[in-house]
C-alpha cells in the first residue's frame, strides 16, 4: 500500500544526477581554463529556456514570443541602473516582477488560442515590442545599446569584473535559487494541474479545474523567470540592446528547449550547452554555416529524438543498467 | 495626392508579389494541415534559379521565369516525397520545428553554393524605368508584376473552380477524410498540389529578385510575412491569401512611408488583432 | 415519500442556426436515483448531457442543480456545485499515470492547486485516498504506467473512477460501457452500483440489458423531445416507445 507513496516521493526527490549537475557548475569555477563568460551565457540561456519549458513542456503552449519577456526584464534592469538603482539583487527581483506582470496580462490575451494562431499572436506581439524598442532610439539608445548602464557590486563587496568571475557566481547562484523554486513548483499540485491541462483541458474542466486562472499564472511565472534571465544578462554584461527582444532570440530559445527536451526542467540547460557550445565553435569558422548544423540538429531531433536530447540520453543510460523500474521519471511527452 | 496613389500602387504590387509566394503555402496548410515554414526557402530557390539561368545560361528574364517555376516545382516534389510526407500526422509544433530546421539548412546551403552576398539581376529595357499612367509615374516592372499576378490569380481561381483537378483540390481542403472516402488519392493530389505551390513560390522568388534582395538570408527576412499573410488570409483560401497579401502589402508600404517611426508595427498590429478576433483568418474555415 | 430533485431541466431547447436539436425538454432526476436515458441515434442524448454539464449553452430553458439555477454557470462551477460526468470517448490524461490522474482529481476537489512549493508527495492522506480508490476499481496494479498505454477496458474504468473520485452529487455517464464486452459492461455497472454511494446517477446507454438491469427509471428521447418516462417495465410495455425505438 505504501508503494504509491514511494512512487510520488521518488518524483520529488533530488537524484544523484541533479546534484552532480549543479556541483559541476561550481567545480567549473575553480578550473583555471574555464571560459567563465561563456559559461555564464550558457546558464542564462538555460534559465531562459527553463522559463519556456514551463509554458511548452508543462502546459503545452508553444510560443514564438518568449524573448519579449526576456527583453522586458533586460531593459528594466538597464533602466533601473540608469536611474540610480544599481543594486543588482533587488534589481533582478524587480525586473522579474515587471516581466511577470506583463506575462499575466499576456496570459489573459492568449486564452483559447491554439496552434498556428497562438504562434502568430505571440510572434506578432513580440515583433511589435521589438520594432518599437528598436526605433525609439531617444528612449532606448536603439542598436547602440542603452547608455548609462552600470551595476554596483553584489552585496556591496563583489564587483563585476572583466573576466567575469563575479558575474559567473552571481549568475549561478541566481539560476540555482530560481531553479530550486521552480522545481518545487512543478512537483506541487499546481504542476500536476498544468500537465493535466496540457493533456486534456476538457477533462480538467469537468474536474472543476480553474484552467484559465492556471494559464494566466503560469504565463506570469514563465515571464518572470524569463525576465530575470534577461536582467542577469544586462547585469553581467552591463549592456542591453534591442536584440534581446528579437524574434531570432525567441526562435533560438525554442530550438534550444526542443533539442534539450521539453518537460523535464533540465532540458533547457542541456539544450543551451549543446547550442552555445556549437555556436561558439562555428563562430570561429564561417558563421553562416552555423545555420546548417543547427538546422540539421533540429531536423534530427524531431525525427529521431522526438522528446529531445535529455530523455534520449537518460534512456540510453537506463538501458545500460537493469531494465527494471528503478526511478520512474516524470512521464511527459512534448 | 499622386504620391499617395503611387504608394498605394507600390503596396498593391508588393502585395501581389507576396501573394504569388505565399499562395502555395496557404493551400497546402489548409489541405493537409501541414505547416511548412520552409516554403519561403523555395521562393529563395526560385530567385537563385532565375538569376543563375540568366547569368550562366544566357537566358532572357522572361524565359527564366518558367524555368524558375519548373525547377522549384521539381525540387518541391522531391522534398515532399522524401522528407515531408513522413510528418503529416504529427502535431503543429513538430512540423514547425522540422521545417524551421530545413529553412536554416537552406540558408547555409545556398550561401555555400552561390556565395554569401546578394545576387543582382538586370531587367530587360522593356521592363525598366517608368511610364506615365493617368498622370502617375509608375515603374514598368511593377506594372508587369501586377499583370502577372492578376493573370496567375485568375488562372488559379479558374483552375480550382473549373477543372477536375481543382475540384479534387477543393474537396481535399474541405474535408480530407470524406474526399478520401470518395476514392480520391489524396497522397497523389497533395504531392502534386505541393509541387505546384512550391513552383509558384519559386516563380514569386524569381519575380521578387528585382524588388527585394535575393541573398541567403532571404528566408529569415520574409518568413514572417509568409506566415502573416497565410494566417490572416485563412488557410486553404486563395481569395483569402490574395486579400491578406494586398492588405499587408499596402499597409506595409504606406505605413513605412507615412509613419516611418512606426515601421513594421502596422502589419504586426493587424495580425494580432485579426488572430484574436478571428483565429481562423479572414476567409478561413472556423475550427 | 417524494425524494428531492437533484437535477432538473425546464423547457430546455437547443438549436444550431436553423437546425433544432432539442425542443423544450422538461426533465427531473431524483436523489439517489439510477436513471437511464435511451433513444435512437440522433435523438440528442449526448447533446442533453453537454447542455446539462455546461459544455453547450442552451438556446432557451433552464438547468437546476441541487436547487440552484446553473443555466449560466461554467462547467467548472457546475462541478463545484456537485456535478460529475464521463464522456462517450475516453477523456483522460494520456501521459499521466492513473495514480497521478486520480491525485489530480482529488487536488482539484479539495482546491489544493494554487501555486505552492509544497510537493504533492507530502500530501500523504490524499495519496492514500487515491491509491485506495484505484484499488477499489481494480486498477491498483496499473497505477503507475502512463494512461495512454492502458488497454481500452481499463481506460474506461478509469474514466468512471475519475468522475467518482470527486464525490459528485449528480453523475452523468455518457455511454459508460461503449466499446466494452458484455461481461466488462456488467462489471463496470456492478462497480458503479457498489461505489456510487449517495450519488444520483443519470446514464445514457444503448445496451438494453444494462438499462433494464441497473436503471430504476428510464427516459426515452426521440427527435429532440421526451417521448416517454417510467420504470423499465412500463417503458418496455409502452407502445409508442416500442414503435419508435425497440422496433416491435
């Protein structure tokens, strides 16, 4: 009778893999050859992808406009510092809150939309915002970037240096804390309700579930996390330009999440590792050929690794060990 | 006043160009519910084929048009048979991601074959310069474009309404299962429709070479326009695509001329509003 | 002794444009009743259930649930007021396990799904209730795999278990035995009888053996109107019904 308790407990428990994952990031800090600036980028993309995972992997809503929230957070952090509020931690939280509020409003707008219409509306709204920001050069500095962005030292002590040591630890700490909260959230009844609405909204209605409220909330949460990722970018690079809001970025994060695997929360990081690492590799060669390989990865992923790299790798690992049911991972199909 | 009319005319012809490029996508999305974002890459291919035919085979511009059509049509046929048809049953997002992947690959492949910079095209004298029409100074090429576009639209409507194949296409768009139940070979019909639609995209790309820039990044710039025109017009509807193309074309040109700070905002605004008010598009079937 | 009316429709009418599906149906369900709705195909039985459960809005008329007017209420509001339903086609969560599905139903029932950081795994009594419910329906051994992989018969049982887990006061079953063998159908209705408790049950069925075996009262719908109502024996004997439906 208590096996069902164990079943649920297993899904909530931290696995060895998870602990190893986060430990690896800490260890990387102490390795002298680590490119900390690049690793920070990967973490930020990873967190950004995790924000989309809440929407796509858990709630089943595809979006072509996630960069809008990322950019809102990025610019909020920039404007705060420009107007004298240079403390990073509170700046991060405020940026997340602003993006979150916009997300709540967006949640009300996209209710009832599916498939292509949903993609087009998110795309359209994102493009509107990008266009506005890019053209309003007096307000935003346009493509040259917002002038006057400078961030005070973290906790008053750790300055943001050129090498990126402070930036890396700050980003890692923020990502970890946010991730822990999200992890708890998706293991809660709210997380299960998201999965239910993803699988069958009609059945959720007949269970009395407030699916509209849940959708608005997850949109707000997703936006807040994306906003915080954006703020981290601004704070660690002390720069923000319209590119953070671009459709390119929205498409990139969608690609990253799908390649990594949606619905597992860690897929975003796996995808970011693959994507950024490869992009960095190809930047040295001719950048236009980068598109070929990422396109190929995408085609291969949807053809063979329907659920992404993370479940494919996990599946390979599980088959190396005994095939019995050891730890039922959260069964999720993107 | 004459400037306004000229802008209107320019927007109209731009819209007609978008129509030729996008109509194939609308019909295949309406018929098979298959979101092929790589459609815009087919337009690019047509542009490159036309330019290559003119540069390396010495073919005239007018002759390069049917060559672009046929070449892209053949390529579309192969693409559909080899790759795309395996994904018909999958969900929207999978199709979107697959075809975006193909789009990315096309950008690099084209850069590899034809080089990264844009390809210029020279028009014959008969299509260059301007001509006076009713007190307005209109570009000859745009008049030509308008004529071709109208002819194509009429041909498509005639083809769909009056020919047997057209009736089969309409049946499949309306109700695939019922059409199949009537004995129609929908796989074959779709393969042929897809090929023709792809050919039209290629033709559109060839026609676009003189107005828009043909370079490897073409799909990245114009994907959004394709999607907007198809979703606003309503999938599966030729008339809807034409209407949406003209509205978007005029809106974009007129908007950018009169309110340059607003930039592309007009078309995005129109898209968002229409998608919220009427998600199936102006002339699409309600879900 | 007249039992209370738990569900009532008055003048319920539904038309789609010019097509009239339902013309002024007056219907009552009494507390604790087992009531079957039968009728030829196209009589509007499923439409009736959609109207009562709130997935369709009536053109005119009203629906009362437990004495409250729910005509304008959303499906969720009706569920909160005590309504439960199953669907003719399995409407389940393919990627969730039966344990997760029942747990989710219980969380919604107890209003525990606001965003929180407390893991579902910590809500032990609720999980115990979910496991016990599955066991009573004979699904204990299948609790942990994805629902999508369950055989059809077990999915059908889960469909009903899900609805009953909410402890509804009124349960609407749309062809619960659809696609099941005769034996499976009877087993399902036996489980229903055993586990429904005080719930008043309204079910649509085509299998006459099940109707006459488990219904206390029967309503016959035909052409969008109520043709007859009574005990199974009365209905069996009614000449109007026999002509319209049973064919002899």
